[in-house]
């Protein structure tokens, strides 16, 4: 059914397992990562798709306790500010969450984007100046899934002031940090995302997020049925939509 | 070496194969995609990582020839404008490239981002308003890799005027189109990316893109060695840096 270009069932299962079992890691073991493992992850990232084949990414591997400590201080400051966005129960929950493992993780990795890699104009940027940044995110996801297959945890820390991060890592303009990641072995890959587990947000039902032909366009019967079936098969769709979810009209 | 959380060698190979053999598809076969296959791909996307677990994405499945024709017209107009960014040989090469398969692909898919999914504030956005868009890109990459494992081609069309796309798909503010994708079976997954094959841009050498501790920070001997070894093992690093690549100092 899927033609000669499809993978063996076992290889295909590997891809779906990595997708389903990938987690945002915040707790790390002190064990060092082997250099070959790190090289494979960087290689996976470097095979991300990129607009105009510009490969706009660079990778800054951070091992030193000194740099990690500076970044951790940045995080603490930013978290304190962001905590002010929430009140009551929500505020208490926010401040109770462990949101990073910067110092504990053996490796931190900053993935940057150079939107001018091949000069000021590039194929596919004219109408999408954000495209090089989007390409870099796809590269990060490659790394994240490869790491899962290797049994390596990855956590993305977005609670950081960008200008300060640029200063610490000495990024010249127009180099932009896209992702700040913590990498290392983990005690476990938890069953459900932590923010789902603690009740911060529910898993949204996929069927409520799919339209056809246009915004709020109704699903065909066949697709609705297939979405339903897929959900039952994987058994991982236990959430429910809350008010914020735009239900199908 | 990789602990109990690692995958079987075959499953792990599946992940790396998907990463290495994923291509940006522009040529499609007319065969329809099975609805279950499409549902699995959407499911893969929905398991992307998201800042504050906000799952900011929606998926608009486009099958109608009428909508595809409108989008194709958008593309043609945008391509004509973008072609003006290039001169001489480069211009000729640009206009000779097939950059999309909008009308031929059985399915088009617009992946959108709602940066306000759970209200105006969310965990991790305060210092990174771009984070929901980045999450959506990671979801797209999940779908792209799952599609490769299924033997389904995916092409990302970024040469489109965003406001016009929003109008055609009736996206209300602040819903933003992040990716416009073409999906379908393909005659082949080409060995090398088309833009590399035709000489638009070379594959950059990974080792030139990796720093340690800070921008332009020198690699440790161990990492340099591992990067070199990984390149030889996979045999896919035939490009060379051009002037635009920032070589290590």
C-alpha cells in the first residue's frame, strides 16, 4: 500500500515511537554523553530541511560549569518575571514546576540561525523572512527525535532573555539564538508530558484541530473516521478540549 | 552504552534513515493517500513539542482543485517577484527550478499557529513570543519524518504571499499560516537535495558549523574527531564550504 519507498515495519515503528515517546527533559543524570553520540545528534540536526538549502544553523556546545551558571542565572531572572504573568493557583503551580536542567545536564546546546548565510537574498525568503528560523526549528526537531532513539533526553529552555543570551555566547549580529537545549541521559522518559500530568494544560483532541479546505471547514466523513481510529489505536488521546480550544463549528 | 531507554538497533536506524532520506518533494504521483495514512501523519504532527504545552497548531487539509488552483496562482505571482532578486546565471537557474507540486499533489496541508491558544499569556512566551511558531515548525518536522517512513513525499512551499494565503483559507486573526505543504506519493526520493544537485548551494561541512562554549569557540579534539568519523560513516558529506560559510577561526 505504501510503495517501495516505505520503510520496514520495524523502522517505521521506530520513527513513530520516537515521535510519541519524545519528552521535554528537565531532570538529567550526571553521566557524560559519548562524543560519537553527540556527533550523531548534530549530524541529524544538520540534515534538517532548509529554505533555499541555506543550512542557516550553527551549534554551540556548552560544557563549562561557568557558562552554564551564567545561563542558569539568566533563567532564574526570567522565570521570576514570567511568574508575574500568573496569579493564584496558576502562579503557585508555575513556581513549583522544574522547567530546566541547565546546570545538571552534561551538555547544553545553543542552536543559532544566520538568516544571511548565503548573502542578503535567498531562494524562498522574499515572502517569508521567517523561513530560515523555521528551518532551524526543523533541525532541532531532527536532533530531538534522534536523541530519543538514542535514549538521550533533550529539554528546550525558552525562558531566557535573548539579548543576554547573545551577550554570554558572544553571538555577533545577525546571528540569532533559536533554541537553547539541555542534553543528557535521564532517569526516565515520563509517560505523559509533565505539563499535562500536573494539569497545566490538557492534551487537545486532534480531531478538533483538523479542518478541510478552509478555516473551520468541516471534515469529510472518511477523515473523521480515520482520525478517530488512529486515536484509539495509539491510546494516547485522553485529554479533552477546554474553553480555549476552538471547537468545530 | 545508551541505557534501557534506547531503541532497538532497527528502530533507531529507522529514525536516522528518515532523517537522512527525507526530501523536499516537488513531483507527485496522482495516487490518492489513504485516509488512515493521512491521519497517522496528523497524529505525528500533533505530538510535536510545544511551549507551555499549548499545542498551537491547526491543520487545514486541502483537496479541492479550486483551492489548489488559487494557491498555485499565488505561487506563480510570488515566484515572478522573487525571480527579480536574482540576475544572470542565478536568475536562469531559479526560473528553471520546479519549486512546488501544489496542483499535482493529492493533498495540500496548511499548518497554522494560534499564538493565543490558551489566552494572552502562556508559560515560556514572555521572553519568546516566537516560541509558539517554533513549536509549530517542530510539529511539521514530525509529520515530514513520519511521511518519509510511510513512503509519502512532502514539499514545503514558502514562496507565497502570507496575507493572500490567509484570505483564501479564511484564517481569522491571529491565526498565522506557518507551513504550506504538498503531500503525496512520489516517483522517487532523490539521493541528494535538488538544490544541491543542480548547484544552487553546496552541502556545508558540519564540522565548520560547530563551536564550543561561545561563537567561534574552538572544538575539543574529541568532538572534532567524532564529527569527522560520523561524516565518514554516513558517507553523505560531499559538499564543501563556499565563501559564505563562516569557517572556524
